[in-house]
C-alpha cells in the first residue's frame, strides 16, 4: 500500500489522513478503454482471433471495444521472462509494462505482488 501511495505522489502513511481525491486516485485506475494495449494471449494460431470485438452482451452496458489475441511468444510478458535474471528483476520489468492510459493521460502499469 505504501509503495502505491508513493508511486502516486501521495506522501501520507496513515489511511485515515487521505483526502477524498487521494482515496479516489489510490482506489481507481480510471482507465481509458480506447488506450488498452494489453491483449489476450493464447497458444493457438488462429487468424480469426487477431481482431475481435468484446463486450457486446447486454450485461456489458455498452463497454464494448475492439481487441484481439496474440500468441504466447509475441507477449511482452514472455519477453520479460526470457530476459530476467532474478525474481526481483522480473518483478521490476513487469512493473514497468504500460497496459493502458488513464483518462488524465497518465500511464497505467502492471501491478506486481510487492505493490499490493
């Protein structure tokens, strides 16, 4: 929790002292769905899955978007696994991956276990 607060530029350690805006910044990612770069990964090479539209069900409430599937070897995560030389190095590299952009324009990165 403290690491995430520091990453957001919030210099408080007591959760009770956070303002309403700081709580919202801490708890919400506010991802802009049009900027999501992280694609699903399958070990199946099917050309029809390279571009799909998701979120078309009535329960999705209009949250549909175009995305696709990549094969495992094309995944940025697999590149990190191949290049990492320790568990700490792997966590740092995974934590630098940008998966989308927030509605304010700030990059949204992968959250790794020590940050939770």
